[in-house]
C-alpha cells in the first residue's frame, strides 16, 4: 500500500537554536576545561529536543535555523544526543513555546491537513479529541464541517467550527507531547525508552 517514499523520516535535518552554551551545560559539574560547548535546539520536523556539538569558533544568531542532517552542516560537528524537556536550560524552556508557534505558522498546511484527515486512535477515541479543549462536541463539529469541504487554513477552521484558536490548540498539544504529558504522539516523535 505505501511506497518507499511514504516511509516516515527518522531524523531531523534542521533545528532551531534555543540556546548556545559556549562553556557547556550550567549543570555540568566537571571542571571548565573538561566541558564542551553545546547547543540546545528543537528539530523543525518532529520537534525533537537535541544537544548539538558546534564546530570550534562558530557563533549563533537568536533562533537561528541550522542544518543538522547528513548534508549541509556548516556550524554543527555532530548531534550529541536527544534530550528530555527537563534537561533544557531555563532560557531554552522560555524560548521553546514561541519557537514551536513559529514552526506551526510556517508549516500551517501540515496542521490544517491534520484537521482534514485525522482518524480514530482507538475504537472509543478520535485523534481530534487529543487536541486540548476539543472534546466530543468539538470533534463532531469538525467532522461534520470537513464533510462539506476541506479546511483551507486555521482561520477557515476557526470560522466554520467556532474553535477559539486552532493554531494555539495545535501549539499547546505539541508542547504537551514535548513534555511527555500523554501516551499519544500526534505531531512529535515519542521519547526513546530508556533501558536501565
């Protein structure tokens, strides 16, 4: 049914810089000379939180989009590891919601398409119900409206369903997923299971 090109991508190709830590993570207890410079970033595709090792001597702009995939890297030596929300610095945590909102705005078609195509998660729950504040009533309203024609924008969804702000609802859901507050992942990659 699905061809090779429909296979889900596994890795982020680009990320947005949340914070550049030239002297390493503030919670790193090793002596200064043993610490390595770090960049905390969020991926543009799956909102993966990452720690990156920059090339020596590079600088970063506020919320710069940088290449981290196999090709086109100019500022990053390598991806050190995937991190959890709790491992972000306070500055990175403060930056994250507005960066997520920016990414959702830039890729609005992808999220509008979710409203047009979302299906059930289980026999008793629809994926639309996982969006904050939607509930059964909102879900039925969306399903009825999309039968009449596909939604074309966040504004179209808002005017036809009377949802307060569909874009903010999506941003809030993404933030919940980044913080691992639910077992379902609509827009982000699930966390890697840690083995002990």
